[in-house]
C-alpha cells in the first residue's frame, strides 16, 4: 500500500505519512471501521484536529479523524445544559454559546482542538478550566459497543489532566460526547492578571463577547497561525511543585511567577523558566522557540521529527540543570506507531550529547 502525506492533518506540519486517512461521521461508521481493522490486525489511531498530536515519523497504519457532530441544548431555571458530540470544534462551541446568549466559556476562547480533546486535557486558560463546566463524559467501549457515562468526579480532572489521558485507559475507548452545565446567572471571570489595568474592563459594561474578543486578540498575537508556521500551541505543561520547592526557588529568584494550584501545590510558569535559561528565540534545524511565548515550538520548515526530539531534550535539560524542575510534555508524540511520553523522551540523560547544550 502506498503511503500518503499526513502533513495537513496535524498542526505541527511534519511531513510524515500514513497508509490511509479515514473520516468518521457517525458511531456506526466508527464501529464498522474499528471491527474491520481489528479483524485485519491493522494498526490505527483516532484523532480530532491533530493540534496536540505530532507524528514524528511515518505511521504504519490508518489514521481515523473524528467528524461526529451534533449539539443538543436544554435548560432549566438555573442552568444551560449542552450535550455535544466529540467531533465538534471547541472554539465553534464557544461561538455557538455566545450567539445563543449562553455565557461562561469565553475565557477558553480559541483553544485549538475538538471538544473530545478538551475532556482529555482538561483545557484551561486565563482563570478558567474545562472541568468547571463539565457535567459528564460519555465513553464508547469499542470492544462491546457499550456507552459508559463518567461523572465530573469520575473523570478525575486535574491540571491539564484527566483519567482519559492515561494511555492504558484510552485503549479501545472512544470519547463519544460531553455534557456541559453552564449557570444562567453570568458573572465575568476577570481574576487573571491579563485583565489588570485594561481600560474597558474597569467600566461597568463588561460583556462575555468583550472578554472573548479580548482573549482572541491576545492568542492571535502570541500564538502563530499553524497554517503558516506549524505548531501545537504550548509544548510543555506549566510545572506543579510543592511548597518546599517554591520556597527554595523564591529565595533564589524573587521574581519567579507562580500561583497556588491546590493545597500545598504551586504552578510555576514554564515559559518563564525557559526564558531565564537564555534560549528564548533559539533556532535549531529550523525549529524555533517562540520569542513571544517560550512554551511554543515553531516548525519553520523542518520536516524531520528526530530533529524535533533534539530541541525538546535541549529545553528539558537546560531547565532541569538551572532550576532542578522537570518539564512535562503537553503534546502527544507518535514515534514508530506508539505514543511516547515524557519519561521515555527524557531517559538516558547521561547518554545525551551535552555538547549540544554549549
């Protein structure tokens, strides 16, 4: 079978290839294709927009793209209740809510990807998180075709994480739909520092649409359009550290930006760590650490996934050496048909060529 390019179906735009691309538009499509692939023992992966999945080399199998759409809108006296199929685009959902005067999701504007991915990563931005609005997640077990509903508590949401992100839990399951619950009584969420000293936010006429447009403007400024320069948004998760660690870092770096994530756990900003290491704007083999947001790696025309691994390791180890803080990947890297996590990428440190750091 001749391999075809998959460059356009993942936002990092590496020129990897796969045997075939199949788009599914219904659950029946998915079940039929899944059963056929299992019988024929053909490797496959299911993706949404491909904004958090990077194929480092050719994928020896079939890529299934989720196109299962549909929105149901119900309400009671207190809440709006949306049932949304997982193939819907996240930002289109926010536009849908604003159009229908359902306010609350606007802080999560322009986060790329499908709504199914939103539940995997517990997406968040500017003082808001997906888990704050998720009522349930419906999962299709592809082995027996049974649908299981996970409550918000069952999903075990945490910072950029959920029960679905664990690859062992993802095997043979498919996120089918999401239930969102949004209070009808809207209160603007402007607690994040980006809203400080912004003139029109001092006024009484704050609206959800103004917040949405403001955040869209910021994201467009800081995150390159992946149709021009391939990227996957934030490449690393902001590290979560304990009280002892933040106390130590504050003594050494009194301007370190951090926030309380939960009891005795603190979030420090990975982009700041990278900048302090002096590698903001670094270019290696046409991979570029974004000079506006150092958590973003930009592909300026390099199609070699192995070169990408090199720059990832350089960032990781320089931050580790300077701050003794371990960065964790936010993206899924697919290498030799398997998902490789942070632990696999950053092992064998002693074997790594430290000359690259000089």
